[in-house]
């Protein structure tokens, strides 16, 4: 960890990045109906202002020397107990600067889009308050200079996601999805909490600098445990196997929520955590290998699920799971992959937000229908939505020249250099991605019109299409970050230098292999869906049925965790009732019964007591006589 420069000049306002959306959320959620008329405007102004401030800070950071680009700001002493104290501090460096721009930039566009999308919702002001809370929590997460403050933002994101996914709580499906997301994330959060406790016990510090300074001297067991616990936390937030089951259900929230969660904020938090904790993973091959395995499995699981869904948002949700898997895979590789994990995270922020908002535009035109079997032939009626969606589509499949091409190819290249099996898996997922995304395009924008009765598709208003145009531009041109290896050099002081490999497949050969896989995926989708879309979901192969059931993720969780947990709970309750309570109640009954019987002797009559004393005296005399006679 490099030494921190003081927060002077514009960097003295670092705290405002978090405070502005947090203050706006407070006004909107506490102000009540009095803020209904202008709440959406204030809610949109907040992230836009933070974005403007973030741009100014980023430009100032560019003008500094490499050794002065890590800036710290201590806000106040948060914990002061005995000999231990922890500050609420912020860290603005090359990594957090990129996240600030992504969160506030893409977040601002989603807010602007939401003005039109939520125009007829009676609770629009409350919706914008939750969005602001989400952005504020995510900014705290990426700007914190210690794990304890990061955990505060981490939990804030969890709370805001619960509120947003269940925003339409009158729908039982939305309420259940919100609860599911909340509970599954608590499993991951337990890993984070235990990791922080272990840091305190081992290093007497929660700060990144403190943990980094002591991690080399820690035992191998502690290093591995920290890496695995943080990975568990990352799996929860980033919907990685085995904690991925909440992500597809989260589509029950309004579409802007899906774009915010899936593109620029919540699901990227796990990738940020792993990359920020690179000093831990570089000391433990067990934990870093586990990150690679989790990423590779999730890449394939998400892609397979995306192939079988008819709900346009769930196809994109499976895609998000898969693309985040690419990032986790790259992060697990180490210094050779950290920068490319962040690079793909940034390009994904553009093209996935673009496509989620594009899906919302389609839903807006189709009467909130999400079933792609009811779409078709929309490209001529929704030209802006179609053209911008095409930009995102070409980027995610890795079409040469588009943003996703550069970032995904680099991850596949790093994967092959690290392990051939991992590389083949990443390459296979690229072909599957091309298949399910082409299927989505064909079912939505091409072919015959399969609209339901009464539906009259139309283009969305400018307040919704302008953000699509901006995001489409980022989807097309985001690859500029790789010019002259800018992003690699920019992140080097934070995540280390890229490790070269003397042997391995040539980059141009890999690019050609990826292109072949993409073309094969596109061709397969065209052959199956280019001419005719089935009106009903076919039974399909066992793999298709499994993919439609999310590869039985819910059933596995129920069988391995939920049911055994229920049985354990019931057994403990039975033992408590019959064992613990039975012993206590039995002893109490014994004492009470004995007392009741003894109480009968106490009559209250003097003659009874005198007779008892006489009988006792006689018994004593007879006993003495018997002893003397013998």
C-alpha cells in the first residue's frame, strides 16, 4: 500500500460524493408527500452533482504524479474503545476513482431514464429516495479506507436492494424476491463479518493499510481463511455460485432497478472486494484458486441459464451472472488479471445498463409484457431502442471493435495463460453468450409480429431514449481505455504490475478462436430462431429443462441448507421443550409436590403438635430401651 496524500483542494470535498445522494435520500424519504411534485428532480440532481464532482476529482488525479494519487480523508473517530480506535476514513485512488465515475455516471443516466419510466407511479418520489440511498451506500463501499466502513456501505447496499426489488410490494412475487435477495446476501455477509473479526484478532486493525502491512507475517491458515471468507461475501453480492439464486428473482423490481443493480453497483461490489483485497489473495494460492473456480463455474452456469429463458429481463440477468463470473475469474488469476477484471467491469457497466434500459423501453411499448414470445418485428417501430440495443448486443458478444471485444478477449487471454482448462471454459462461454444474445435479438426485434391483442408498440419518450444513446456510445467506444495499456498502467500502483508469460497461445490466435466461437453461437441461434419462434415453451432436453429451472439452484439450496436447517431447528426446539424444559419443569414439579405433601403435616393445631412431640418422645424412649436390652 502506498502512502496517502492529504485531501487538499477539491479533494477536501471527497465526503460530499457520499453526502449529496444521502442527503437527497433523507429529504425524499422523510419529507413525505410534500416532496412528491419535485422529488424525482431532486433525486436525479443528486447523482448528477456527485458525477460532476467526481469528474473534477478524476481530472485533478490525472494531473498528479503516481506517488500522489492515493488520497486519504479522515472524517471522524468512529470507534474508540479501550486501546482500540477506528476512524471513518475515505480513500480516493486509481481504483476507487474509476468506480466513482461508473456509479455516479451510469447511475445518473438510470435516474434520468426513471423520470419517464416511473412517470405514472404514485410512489415515484419514494422510488427515487431508494435509488439515492443505493448510490450513497455504494459510494461509501468503494471509497472506504477500511473494511469496517466498507461493511457499512455493504450492508447499506443490501438494505437498498431489498427496498428496490420489493418496491411493488403489493405483488407477492416482488415481496418474496426481495426477501430472498436479503436472506441469501446475509449468508455472504456472515463471511464478511467473520473476516473482519479475524482481521481485528490478528492485526488489531480493520484498515487496508494495516491488513496489508501484516498479512505477510500472518499464518497460512489466517491468509487462506481471510481469502475464503471474503470470497463468500463476494459470492453473495455478485451472485456467484453457490449464492446466485437471488439474482433472477430480483427482476421483479422496476427495470431501472435491474439496470442499477446489474450494471453499475451491487453485483460489481464482490469484484471490487476481491481486487481491493489483492494483497490478501496474493499470499494464498488456495483462496485465489477458489476465486478462479467460482468465476469459471458461474460463467458457464449463467450462460446456460440465459439460453433457456423467455423473460427478456431474466435472459439479461443470467448474462449478468455470467459476465460477473468473467470478472471474478480474472481477479482470481492475480496481477495478470486484476486490471482486465476492472476493465470488463467498466465496459459491462455500459453495455449491460444499455440493454436493461432497452428492455425496459420494450416493456414500456408492450404493456409491461416481458415474454419474448409475444414480441417480434419491433425494430422498425422502435428504431432508437433497436439501434442502441444493437450496440450493447455487439459489445457483449465480443464483436471486433466494440468495448466488450477488448475486455473479454483480454480475460480469455489471461485465462489461457493461467490454465488451459480455465481458458477453454471461458472460450466456450463466449460462444454460448453469442447464442443466447442472438436469440434475444431475433425474438424481440425480428421475425413476425406476435403481439398480444390491444398492444400498439411505440418508441419511448426522449427522457428514456437519450440515456440509451449515451450508454450505446460507451458500449461502442469503451475499448479506448485499453489504448497504450492505459487502464493497466493506471491501476498498477493499486493492484500490481501485469505478470508476463513466456509461453502461451498468441493473442491473435485467441482472438480468432473467440471470433469463431461467436460466429458459431450466432449461426446456431439463427438456425433455431431465425425463421420461427415457438409459441409455447418446448419441453426440450434435460439440460433445457434444467436451465429453465435455473439449473435447480433453488432445489439444491433447499435440499442442502433450508431443509436440514429446518430439521435442525425443529430438533433443537424439541430438545428444548422435552429435554431442557422437561428437566426444569420436572424438578419444579418434584419440589412442588414434595412441598405440598409436607405442607399437610402443618395443621396449625397445638394439640396435634403436642401429640406429635409425645409420639416422638415415646419412640425415642423405646429405641433407647431396645438398645440397652440388646
